[in-house]
C-alpha cells in the first residue's frame, strides 16, 4: 500500500508546492523582481513561505496520492480480487489512515508554529524589499512621484552608498500648505522609525507659502528627516499579508482579546485560531474519501487517472468552499468560532464514512 500511495503523493506534493510558489511569485512580481532585489532575497522568501504552501498542498497531494495509488490497484483487478474474498473497502483503510494521522501531526506543527513564523519573517523581508525598491527607483535628473504625495528630485545618485546630491522635495500632502525643501546632500533610510521609509537631508532650506497671505517663510536646517512612506502604506503594497496569518495561536488569542476589550469585532481572529487546529485533520477525512472512491474506476484503465483528478478537484473545492462559507458565518456570529472552523472537516469526514458504508452495503470494492 505504501509503495503504491507514497510515490504519487510525493510527486503531487512537489508539483503543487511549485505551482503555489509560482502563483505567489506572480502576485508579488513588482516587489520580488524590483530593481533593488537580490537573488538571496528571493531564496529567503521561498524558504519562509514554503510552510504556508505545504499547509494547503500537502492535503491535496495526499488525496491525489491515495486515488492514483489505489486506482492502480483497481486497474490491475487487485481490488476486485480483494472484494471477491469478502473484504470490503475497510480492508484498505489501515495504511491511508495511519499515513493521514502522521501527516496531521506534521500539519499541526506547521499551522500552529512553523507557518506563522515563516510568514512573519516573509512579511518583514517583503517590507524591506519594497522600501529598497522604492529607494532604488530614484534616478538622477528624474522627478520621482511614487512616494506618498511627495515629488523627489536628485541631481546625482551614488548607487554604491545611496547618497543623493542636490535634492529637491515637494511635499503636497497638505495641499493648503505645500512645502519645498532644497538640500545639497541626502539619503533614503529604509530602516526608519516604525518601519517607515525616511528621507534624511543635510544643510538645506525649507520654503513654505503662508495660507491666505502673501507671506513666504524660509528656514534653514542642519539636518532634517522626512517620512516618505509609512509602514501602513508599505503593508498595503505587501499582498503576502493577511490579517493574523503571521501570528501563532497564542498571539492570535492575545490580539483578539486586546481588540475585543476596545470594542472591536474580531471574531475572525477566533475562527482563525480554531482553524489552525482543525485544518490539519483534513488528511484523516481525505483518507476516508480517497479509499471510498479509489476503486470507482476499477478495471477501466483509460479513465482511472482522469477520475482520480476529478475526485480530487471536487473534494478539495468542496472543502475550501465549505471552509470559506463557515468561516464567514463564524466571523458574523452566526456560528460559534470553533464550530465554524471544524465543520468543513466534520462534513468531509462524514461524507467519506457514508460513502464507505454505502459501498460496503452494496458489496462493492473500495
């Protein structure tokens, strides 16, 4: 059984991991393939997000591995021979259930600790990459206007040190009082307070027209720091970020209690907390479903693999649709948070058990 199930499971796991990673790369192409990104950054991003891909790819690959592996036994008439001896589909359950239990343990460690830690590191690294890209997009002799209602001009840019020469900054964030700043020297600091991108200027002048008067103010300074892009604006560009995904279960509870005490509705945090413990057990449900339907194409060599893919697609789509639907109900308070998280696993498990019992009552193979 292991020799039939494990090879297609590993092949499917590799395929889905690569597929999910490519999809994430494309979603973040403007960040990951920016002008200031190094190859080592892409490698680190891959390392950090692999656990989140495994949390979804592993159950899908497991179900496909069961269907392909047991489908091959069906093609060779071995399941038919087993049924002829009076053994129903339950005779095939032991190995898939044992493997599913092992994978549930792996997923539990992933969803409760490894995945949030990896996504937290990916979030930090992605923010750094965004800031470096913004800083790297400043070209000498070109007005740059993608910096939060600021216009930045530098006569010269030192690519090695990042120093800017003959800097002009127009700050129009307050349209009633636009500010013009001139400085002979400056640099963009990607590690500003609170994660912001800060423009540091030296020995310059600040010019500002006074509202409703003809007065004009000029001030000189030795050093000035202008917040160019705040952390919340950087996070808006960071599409790898979802609420709570980078938190461990304990951090989710603390965050939910903090905001609940301040009158905010954060029931989605509680749903996510319970989902971290419920989702790993979907492999048990997939083991039941996989064994129940694996022999559907018994003896039909031409369509066995196609049916395996069809069953996999149907079961996976059904699980994630139910998960989204119940999570929405839990976030709205229609269902308790724990029930909203566990219901998709319960439904899929009951469906697998019902199909096994139905086939056994009909005297069919798995």
